C-alpha cells in the first residue's frame, strides 16, 4: 500500500494536482512518524489504521468548519477526504451493518440499551475497519430500544 501511495504522489506531482500532492505528502509524513514510533516497517493493517485516523480527522474538521460557516474549508477538507478514502477498502453499507448487528444481537441474546456496548464490541471485532462506528452505534441503539 505504501508503494501505491508513493507512486500516486509522483503521478500527482507530474500532473500538477496540488491538493492531491499536499494530501499524499501529509499522509506519507504521518506514516513515516508511525514507522519511527514503531521502530520497524509498518504492516498494511497499521497503514490502514493510520489512514482511518486521517479520514476521521477530516470528517471531524468538516463538521467543525460547517458549524463555523467556513464553506471554503469544508470544500477543501471534503476533497482531501475523497482522496484518502480512495485508499481504504470499501466499507459496509447501512443495510449490511444492520444485518450484521441483528446477527450479533440474536447470537448473543442481547435485548436492552445496556447491551449496545457489547453488540458494538462484537461487530467491530468481526468487521474490523469496514464499519463506521458512529453509524453502527446509532443502528445498534435503534435495534436495542
């Protein structure tokens, strides 16, 4: 995955896509810091986790900028978000998340709002990295109410 990001950076530099260049440079800097901290080469799972953190940061920034009425920054962050999400595996749809949660609830015999945490823990273990936690939690609360 790292070589793909580096190759995409080179291509973006050649084509003059400044936003993509800046986003990929920032991502590579983040990955380099993670590598230094780990004191070894990163696995694809670790690279994916760093990517997910960057995506989450962009989503939070978009939310904050929207509240502050800064549409220019919302647009910029949204573009960066799209670039980063291109490197992540396809996530589960809302219907798939709901079906997976129903399976977890049935298998574990969960029935009340107090069980939302248990359902979430099991769902995230089964579908690591492919589920939006915020969306899944809303669905779990709805199913267990």
